[in-house]
C-alpha cells in the first residue's frame, strides 16, 4: 500500500466518523419527535440521489470506505424520508376527512358556538 492510499484512507475514515456524528442527532430528533415538517422533499430526494451516485463511484473505484460513508448517508436520509412520507400520508388522510365532513349535509345539523361573559 502506498503512502497516497494511506493518506486517502485516513481522510475517508475521518469522513466516515464525521458523517456518522452529524447524521446521528437528526435521526434521534426525528425518531423522538416524529416531526419532519421543515424538511423539503426535494432536499431529501436529491441527497439520496447524491449518496447513491457516490456509492456507484465507490464501487467503480473499489473503495469500501467510500461505499460505507455513502451508505450511512443513504440510511440517514432514508430514515428522515420515511417519516416525511408518513407525514404526507397522514396530512392527505386528514385533509380527505375534513373535506368529507364539509360535504356531509345529510344530517342537517348546525354547530352553534355560545360564549358566556361574566358581568363586571
């Protein structure tokens, strides 16, 4: 193994450690809160596509450390994407229920709101 390969592998190991460290807090937060409202779906899609390209490059370069690094990114982004997709499904189902409730005029009921104020 040449000095260049040792240097390259050292950098890749450092990148792997940093990759795990910066993805872990987001995974934990997403798992605990189940909230992904602030994530743009395009960001998640393009991040996954980016990582898949790096996996393909790592396979072509026969570099297992690069493949591992990109797989960690794919796992992390896919984890958040899973919750984002579930969020969209829940929002779609809730919207469908609200629309159905608004269109339901067969009952003929009216909702009346009454407030009571105490005299001064």
